[in-house]
């Protein structure tokens, strides 16, 4: 019992002192000591000590400059790290495979990423058991639940994605269902009304596909960003329409693959049904410069299709991580359509994202002489990247 108490006291004092291991060489030196230990008992003791020091200092995974050392502790036959960086194991040319350190239960693997990278990952044990990193408190949610989050040393979080008790919040209304004659089925959407809406006149509107995820605080956190920017008077009040691709009567049925693939019926649903409904029921400006379309991945493809198919209707288009590969005819559409006064924001990650697609469209935009914002970030195909860009998008479209 005394030994256990001393162990906890040691961990407590270490935590209070803020002690940490300073560099990769020091970690590797400690790993070498475990590897060269005289016997399994000594190896395990050294591994436990290293793990405790790193865990208490929140240094798992261990990062320094462009190097990351992944660590896992436990009985296993094999350990891998899968994530944005290798298409969650789908890219066989990029495999981060753990090695057991000596005769201990410590596993480790080292690689490099840009110093400002941020990536989602999970640990895969014995090829089949996918788990969150138990020693890493940082997580980013995806549409399939939480992932562990690798934060390289120069990556910085976006404060506007976090709720502040001092912020006056707008209202996210309950879902509304509209029976679409163009689509032949029901579509649900939610409307965000900014704080002070009752005293405003006509307001700009941004239409958001995959709205159920953009509005989720764990995913897009767009309601939080809107509240913060409007409260700080950095943007004018904005009505936001979050359009949900899930079947209202069967949430397991996601229609986004059909709806967002250059679907003329989906466009006509917006043009003939949704936009008139919003402009009839809310204080929504009918001016195209006050109207925006936003989407990510297939939604980025969809935003491009909407903006260039109806440049008379949409004056702003936010295109995040666009999956142009899904309908490559979008390139020809953009080349052929003449637009003016279209405010474009396009972004993409450089690690396991639709980078080639975005760069191809960037070249087309440049050849057409369009004025646009283009952003590449050292991240993957993740809400962790998209949510931190929303303030820039909203500022570009609606900044005071």
C-alpha cells in the first residue's frame, strides 16, 4: 500500500511541477533503455515510468517540431495507427505500424507531419479492435463519432468555435419538414435566427447542406461561430438554413450521394420551394449578394454546381474540401458559365483530402479571372478543419 501511495504522490508532484520531456532524443534514449533492459521486469518498470511521465504531462502522442511518436501501452499482437493520413487504412502506401519496445507492453511508432498539422486518428489493436487513444484527451468528432486528435506543436485552436457565457445566443428553431414536388419526398431543415432578429429588417441568408452536422457543436459548431461573430459585431446578423439530407422518417437513410451529385432536381428544390419559403416566412433579403450556399465534400461539389448553374441566384459560394471527383463534369460547367460578382471561398486539406480536386478548380478559377479566396491547411478530411474556417467564410461574405 505504501508503494502505491508513493507512486500516486510521485505522479501528483510531477503534474504540479509541470515537468515534461523536452525533445525526441530524450524520448528515444528512454526507449533504448527499455529495449536494452536486462530482463522483462526491468523493461516493464522503465516502460511504466516513461509512460507515467508522458501521460501526466499530456505528451501522448509525443510531438516535437515535425516529429510525432505514437505510443500505446497494453497486451497486443499488433498495433497500428490509422487516420486522415492514410485514408483510415485505405492507403496501403502509408502505414504507421507499432513495434513492441523490448520485453515491455509498450508499443511505439514514429513519423513526421508539418509542424502545424492537425489530424484525426484511432489506434487499431490486433487488426480488428479500433479504439480512441486512451492517453490522449484531445478528440474531434466525425459523422461516425469521436476520433483522437493529433495536434502538432504549431497548430492553434480557433477560439470562436467555443461557447462563451458572455455571448448573446441566437435561436436554432426546431426542424421543419417541407414536401418537395421536385424531389418527390420530404426534406427537413432548421433555421437559425440571430440574436435581436425581431428588431431587424431584411437579413442575408446562408443555405448549408449537411446542415445537421454543420449545426452540431461537436462537428461544425456553426451556431457557436455565428453567435460569437454576431455578438462581437464582426459580421452583420445572418439567417442560416441548415438543410438535412437524412430522410425525416428514416434517419438511417442518407440521400446526400444523390442530392449533391450535380442534381438538377435538388437545385430546383432550392430555387422553387425552399428559398421562396424562407423569403416568405422570414426577414430574408431577396438580393443575390445577400444569399450564400455552403457545403463540404459532396456539399462542396454541390455549392459549386449551385453557384455556377444559377449565378443569378447565389452571390456567395463556400466550397470546403470539394469532392469534384464524384462528378468531374463540374469542371466543364465552371469553364463554360460566365459569372460576375460571385464571392467564392474554397478550401482543402493537404493530408488525405481532395487536394488535387481543389487545386484543379483553383487553376480554372484563375484562368477565368475570378476573384476568390483559396486556402490549404495541413489537415485531413475532417470537421476539425472545416469548423475552424467558418469564421473566415462568414467574415468574407457578411463582415461589417
